[in-house]
């Protein structure tokens, strides 16, 4: 598992300069923040999809009951598995 995470990090580090250059060359200055936001949103969506599909136990929801106590529930509790 750690090996894949390291590989993903190296891949992201290698691809980000190319993405920044593509956005800078294809979008006028006023539209660049929106384009970078879309790139970041796509990365976040990829991460969420990966966690939901490949590592569902990695997702946890923290809730607070009426007495103020915190509870953590992992995703397999949320879907009833």
C-alpha cells in the first residue's frame, strides 16, 4: 500500500508542471483561476472515487451526539456492509 502511495505522489509531482503549463498557455489570464479550480476539483473527485471504490474503509465520518460526544464511523458502517 505504501509503495502505491509513493508512486502516486511521484506521478503527481511529475504531471503537475505540465498541467500548469497547459492551463497557462490555453487560458487567458482572467480565466486561469477558474481553470486551476477545475483541475483541483478533478483531482479531489479522483481521490474521492479512489477511496470509495478501492479503499472504502479509509473513509470515516465524525458525528457529534446531543451530549457533545464525538463518534467516528467508517464507510462500511455507513453502507451497512
